């Protein structure tokens, strides 16, 4: 297993980033995430650093989390509105989006599409496999 420990001066809990290359029935993803929290990161080319990926982008909310031995990327479609003078993205109800699971022990993936009906996905789950890829950079910008 190849891991990258990233050390940030003055920070007591530095992220431990992992990059996966995942392929499946209809999904190709290459997420970079903190193994401790599931926070998603993206690479900033000119500075050659990884920075936390914003959760709210366009009208989609994407959040990574760690649950047991699984890394989960939750993607939800939302609508922008104003609350207390701030723009906020509120998920549609019933939810629309998908849950992408990676078993960090076997690196097998499952993608469940939403909406749900009677507690089960409307569309059949899609399966795939990941492999770990070394990161090309050794720094993180926590801004």
C-alpha cells in the first residue's frame, strides 16, 4: 500500500493524502482524499500543491467521508437560495445524485444512484475497482 504523508509546518494534524484510479461499469474517477477525514482534494497545477476541494460547486454538493473501512463520495443536486444574506445550496428533496463507495481494504467500488424508492436505489448499483497511485507532489495548501 502506497501512502503519502504530508507534513505542514505548524499544523498538528497534517492530512494523509491518497489518490485512487477507479474504473467501473460507467464510472471513471481519480479522487484524492485525506485518509483520516475523507476530505476531497484537487491539484493546483501552477503551484504543484493539493488544496481542499470546495463542497458546493455549481448546483452540486460533493462531500467525501470515511465510514469504517470505506471512503464515500456523496454527490447531491441542489438549488441555490439566500439565507441570512448568504448563498446556500440546499439538496433537493427527495435527494438526487449518487453515493460512490470504495472499500479501502479491497479497493472495490460500488456506485448507487439516487433517488431511492422504498429504501432501495431506483437504478441497479454499478461496480468497479480502484488502484492506488502515488502522488506527484508533496505539499498541501489548507486554504
